[in-house]
């Protein structure tokens, strides 16, 4: 035994048989969920070194598990839950009052702005870690999709592996209709416009991930509909037909009307003006999700009300 920490508990070699519940899950995600408290970097290391085996053979981190697979998990010390992750008090408080819908298979939360959906890349914790902390008896809680850190609104969390697989199919087959509410800079004259512009991920200076419109990118389509025209801004509904990274934000810039408060793609001078007016976040909110329930087939429409702060700020805008 190594002398790493008195607050860590030793484990023995485990041979785990994969059931239907974990069928088609990536190996790294399976281990991250099972070995709570173990840093992700360490989990990736033991897979790469071959200490984790599937059916006695070495596999890659992205290997998708199959029912009946035997996974060998080596001896590893697991941090106690109390030291597993730090979740800010304001996030815990926000999550306690954020549930929009819940049943046996999944829940939908009204994600607060300013929090990542998961920890990593310098972020100690996010929405999913906060929910797991608030629900220590939950055996399974996984993100179905993602929202940007500064975006608020509807976020789907699976409570069962079967629900996660079902929602992945729903999202992949575009059988879910999403609408966002956004405040764009300037007066947008049109009532409705469909933007078809392919998006390509790249890396800008400093390592910041950026997305640009490029013919070599993936197809992306967003429908913008004007809701209210103000003196120096326009409230719109944005309905993405595809789910590309930063899609609405980049397509808004393509319109010539970036989203207010978008520090990555927007204009600094415009953002500064609105910051002085009280806009302290990006004005992008995931308002509705419409889909067929993955189990019952019932038509579902979940709506996340616009945060009170944004509602109040809009009352001070001068409509045309």
C-alpha cells in the first residue's frame, strides 16, 4: 500500500459483468460513474496503461460496453465523497428549486447561467456534480445533452441508462424541437429568417475554442423569429434544427446582430454599453423542449421561464 492519504479507502480487484443497464456506455464514462472520487485523469491513465481490461483484453477509453462484457477494475484508492467535489452553495440552492419536470426515467432542470454542465477544464464542478451531491442515493444521473456555461434554461438529465439511450436517439434523429430566447444587438428588421451556414470548430490564439462559418464545416440550420423590436436591440426566438457547438451564437453574428453579453463572439463596445445597463450575462435562454416521451409516447412540452433578472431588464428597454 502506498502512503497517499489517510482519507482514501483501498479497494480490491473487481470483475464487473456489464448488464443491459450499461450496454453501449463508453468505458471511461462507466468508470467515472463507478469510481466516484477518483480524478478523471487517473481513470484515463489506468485505461491507457492496460490496468483496466475488458474480457481480459486492452481497450481504448472510448470502447462501448456490451451486455455480458467482463470489466476488470484494478486496485485503486477512492476519495471519500466529502472530498470528491466542491459544489458552490449558490449552485446547490439554485438546483433545489430548478426542477421543471421529473419522472422515473429522467428530469429536466432550468439550468442557471454561470455554471458549466459538468466539471473539467479548470472547472471543479458543474450542474451534474451538484445534482449528484443533492441526491446521494441516486444510482444513475447523466447529462443527455449540454448547454454553454453562460446559457440558462432547459437541460435534460437521465436517471436510467435506458432513458439516456432513448434521448440520444431522439436528439440524433432531430425528433426534439428546441427554442431559445435571445436578445440581439441592434434593430433586426426581418420578421423571420432561416440561416443555413456550416460550422467548423477550430482553436484560436490562446487555446480558446472558437467556431466559425466555413464550407468545410458541418451543416447547421437555425430559424430566427423576431419577438420584440427595441431601440437598440431585438428580442428573438431562435430554433436550431441542428445541435452544433455555439450554433445560435455564431449564426447571430452571421445575421450582423450578435447576442448581448456574448464575450466570445459579440462586440466588446456593445457589451460594455449593456453591462452599464445591468446586463451581466449573455442573454441566451433555452426556453422550450418539445418531444414525445421516450416511454409513453405522450407529447411533451417543457418550458423554462426567463430568469427574473432578464425579465426585469427588458422592461427598461424602449420598444419601437
